[in-house]
C-alpha cells in the first residue's frame, strides 16, 4: 500500500473549476440608474461626477429663473399701466404745471370748482359786455382820442381779469383731491354704460337661451358698473404709485395700494367671466393699458 502524502494548505485553498458547478443567479450590474443609491455613492466618491452633477444643477436653476422672468415679462406689471391716450390724459392732469398766458387760447377742458369751459366762456363774454364803456349818442360831442383810450383801458383790464380767473380755475393749480375728483368724473363719462351702450356692440350670446326679467331703466349716469369701478380704482392706483416712487417708508399708503390692486383684480375677473372677453372687456383693457398680470394669478407686492 503506497504511503499517503498530505497536501499543503496552499493547494487546498485553490479553487477547483468544475464544469458541473451551478451558475450564480445574480447577474452583474452593467448600468446604474441615475437616481439610485449606487449612483449617489459613486458620485460621492468620484470628484469628476460630483462636478458634473453640480453643473447640471446650476444649469437647471438658471434655466428655471430665465423661464420665470420671461413669464413675468409676458404677463406685465400688475400695478402700472401702458401709456394709452386715456392714461396720458389722467397723468397729464396730475403733472401739467403750465399755465396758458394767452387769453385768446381756448380754455383747458379740465377746470376746477365744477366749472365747465362753455360756462367760463359765456361768463367772460357777459362780463366784457357789461363793463365796456357806454355807447355815445352824438359822436360829434365826444373826443375820439379819449374814447379810444377808454376802450384800450377796458380791453387791458378785461384781459387781466380773464387771465386771473383762468389761473384760479386751472386744475394744475389745485390739490390732489381736486384732480382725483376730475379724473373720476372723466372715468364715469368714458366708461359709463349710459354712453358706451350706444357705441359698443353687445357681449357674445350664451349657448343656452335663458329668459331674464326686464331690467329697470337707468336713471342718471352709470357710476356702479364694473368697468367704471375698475377705471376709478386705476386712477387711485396711479396716484398712489406715483406718490410711493418718491416715498419709500410710507407703509400706510403701500398697504392701501395693495388693497386697491387686489380689489381691481377681483373686479376684472368678474367682468371677464361676465362679458366672456367681449367688446366691453377689450375696450376697458385697451383704454386703461392693463396687462394680464392685473387679473391673472397671485399678485404679491
């Protein structure tokens, strides 16, 4: 019987390749999902992958900021209005400090103290008529030089009096309360339904016909419709925003401005839903120079 030879421990530890060995059921991972735990662990230990991740994150954040700025620019400003003719008229009443020195020029359309231009012109004509020198029955008994001097003095006195009255009733010499009152009256005459019903076509008819009771006829000018209230609120908003441009610490009026802007937003949403984007809505938005930011989304100031 041959002697037994003990194998060294190193040979025992060597793997034996057996063709009948069962193949493992767990396949090796060739791809790693970007958001998986393994990917995060790899990035944590690989500085190159960490730098790539930070660059992608910075690019995404900058792109989101650009998109937000573009959307806000497309919506517009919820407070300011575009310089339309009506807005320029309201702003011109506030900022126009020039006084007409020539009495022959027509009087300004916006006058203070509830004075109308036609009434002022009629008063000037009547005062000039009752203060002129009396006509002479016999021209042979009157010195023509003296008569010409009296007429010239009367014309100069009448010119000075008219110039003084024009300066007194000129709205540019009034206070903010008087200007706001005139602007509100202008809004009523421009957007009141007692005037716009004769110019603007009706709103689009709904798909379902409904029998509504007849409305009570309007008595007097329209002061309570949504478009008139929006125009009046826009006048007050322009006045407050102009004041806050030079006064940064007036928190009371800043809160008042925020209240007016949100109140106008509610009225605009109601008017858009009621008019279905019809001619009345389009005329209001174009005349006031308002953008979609005045009624869309959330307004934060």
